[in-house]
């Protein structure tokens, strides 16, 4: 894969991963609203199954969103999905049942071996930042062997 890929590619990857049957099926609730050229945008409505025991968006689900959606952004530049070398999530606020969360992921830099990604999750109602994430990925794989 080479070159830049648009929002249709980001949507296709998101649907493929969510429907593959593994753990990432938890991301079926994310609607990709834009993307391409190293970016991915999405949103979801917080449902009961997304909550922790305190009634707020579960941190583990937030971490999964950071991991996957930022990877989709990177892939829209033609990069291999790679493997995570470092993942960091900062939790700044909460999201409650029924709230809409907006996602904005971007590729900061994708070189030959490593990629650096940022992501922000915000409450749609007041634009308060719920979480920020950063990911470093190793991406130097044989691109001919991609299977997606």
C-alpha cells in the first residue's frame, strides 16, 4: 500500500476490524465521520455497556479507542497497521450515559520504521476534553503480506 487514502478507506478498515469477531468488535459503536491523509474522525453515544461501575465511560474502552482509531488515521496515509510500541492515555474528564463523544485522531509523523500518533476525545455538548492519547507504532513490515 502506498499513497494517501480517504475517508472511505478509514470507514472500510473500521468496519472490517469491528466485524472480524475478535476483541475489537467492541468498537462497532464508533461511527467514522471523516478521515484520510493521516486523519480519522468519529463519534459514538455512550451506552450502558460502555460504563464502569461508577457510571462513567470505562477507561479500558477509551484505551481501545485510542489504540484503534489512531491506527486507522495512520493507515489512511498508506502505512502498515504495525504494532504498538508505546500507548499513553490521559483521562481528563468523564462521559456519562447518553453523551456523544467526538474523536479526532491524527498522524504526527510516519517514517520508515516508526509512527507517532495523537488523538483527542471530547464531549460533543461542551467540547470538554475527556481523554487524550499518544501512540508510537513500529511499522516496518513487509507491505506485500498485508491481509485486509
